[in-house]
C-alpha cells in the first residue's frame, strides 16, 4: 500500500532512537540486574491533591466536550501565571490548551513552517524535534551547541545558518538533554536576529520549574521588543510529576492563536475539562513536588561529577536544570553509542547515547537523574568500575 509524503518524511524518526532503552528492558525481563538511566520520568507520584481535584471534577460532570481553545478557567489561570512571570500583560486570548507539550509543539510548528521552509534548532535536541519540523514539510537546520559555551545557543552560530527560507528558531530552555539555560543576553542577541530576519522564536520551557540553586531562568516571552514573534510551549508533565495527564499549552500572540484555532479544532478540542480543572489548580498553587525534585536531581548530578572526575577520565557536564546530566566519554576512544552498549552489556547500566539527540553529542551519553538514590549511587559505582576496567584493558 502506498503511504503519503508525511509518512516518508517521518520514516526512521520514531522509536529507533530508543533502541538501547528497549534492549535494557528486554535484559531486565530476562533476569539481568539492569539500572535504567534512560528516560526522564519524575521520581515522585502525581501529587494527591491533583488526583483528588481531577476525580472531583469527573464526578461533578466535567467530562463533556471542551472549549477548542481550552477551558476558560485554565486559560485565565495561565494568563495570570505568565503575566506574573514575565512582567507583561498576558490575556486568555494568548493561550491555547493541548494534550501535553508535544501536541502543542506539533500544532504550533504547523502554524509557522511549511514545505520549503527551514527551522533552526540547537544540536543536541530533544528526540522528537526533527520529526515535528519535518511533519510540516520544512527542513530542520541544526545549530551546534558547544560544551565550551555551556551548550547554550550562540547568536553568531544562528546567523551563519539563516537563509531566505528560514522561518523560525526553536529554543529549549532549560535545555534537554544538557540542562543548560539561556541567559538574558543570549535571548537578547537571538531576538535581534529574529527582528532583522523576521523569524518566529519558539521556546520549549517544560523544565522552567526545575531550575537548580544558583541558576536563573529567563523566558523570551519576557522581552517586550520581540513579544509579537515569541511562542512558548509547556505543560505540567515535569513540574508537577504528571506526564500521564497530558496537559499542556502554548502562549502566543492572540492573532496567532486565532489563526491556529481551526487547525487545532480539526485535530482536537482542547484538553478534557476535568484535566483542565486539575491543571488550573496546579498552575495557581504551584508545584508541591518541584523543589524536592530540584534538590535531589542537583545532588545526584553533583555526586555523579565528583565520583567520576575523581575516579575516571570521564567528564560530566553539570546541568543547571532538568532531569539529566551529560557524560563526555571521549577518553574511552568509543562513540557514545558503542560506550552505551558496552556499559549495558558489561555492568548492566542503561544510558542514552548522545547521538540519539544529534550529531554534536556523538562522543557523549545522557544519564537520567530520576532514579532513587541507592540505585543511582550503585549505577555511578558501576560506571566508575567499568571505566577503570576499560582503562586497564587498554594500558
């Protein structure tokens, strides 16, 4: 049977990036002691108060069709939240609600890019970005994010890749997979380019509430001079440990939201009212679990760096936010993919090859900071022991 062009464009951009993760699951089912450090699943359950709110809303009859823009009570809560965060006036007309950040980004990308266009995105990048861009018919143009710049996107690297076909720059701040955060100056410089070349700035900010002590998060949405070209996507998946509820949104110029609405209504109608009610509470009351996750993830990243730097030639990039840390495995002489396979087979620790997130990280692996402390520390010990064994084998 013949499939459509979009199927061809997305071929190979799905689950293949997670092959090592699935292999680790197979080994675990077969009885091998495997420590999974592959996926960024929150390390706490959904807060009970949110479950109670969702249940009450369901029993109260909030199970019908939703507003295509998203339920008004949630859009009001989000507008007030972003007005307070950015210092700008954000109205409910600037909000569209979706089942998760992924759906929000998919819809938004369809509104800014099409066949023949180009979208610039930092490399490394979250695993689904290329497919989201290519689904529109546009081409993804990678912008290398270098360790020496803290994996923060540099305006000069963007400028070198802008062409007459460029329509948007996709930012992730805080960044997945590296945990870097764009500075106010970074955003200012990127904004200058956006104004000069008439570009959209899309900002995925799903980790904005998981910023480590000593770091500062700034959203492009706060910059008044570029406000009419900034679109933010986010959700409660990470901040409130509620990924399965699939509750996200975009914040964008009202005219953009109006134009995108028919597309959204063709695909879906907001998110379910009972989930909207739960999300309203989450947004208004803040997260009761974010501070704990931040403290644990930062501490685990610290222990990972301290132990590996003291005992091995591996080098850890310390994240400023999020759920992951990056390990430079170049000293082993292996690619990140070969190292990850070797690590899994030899000592039963599963990490993600950096190449799953772009060409810039071919000599790196990504480690999830979300597993409980005892297993995390055991994994670090295994990684160190594996490195020592490989070093002795080469000597």
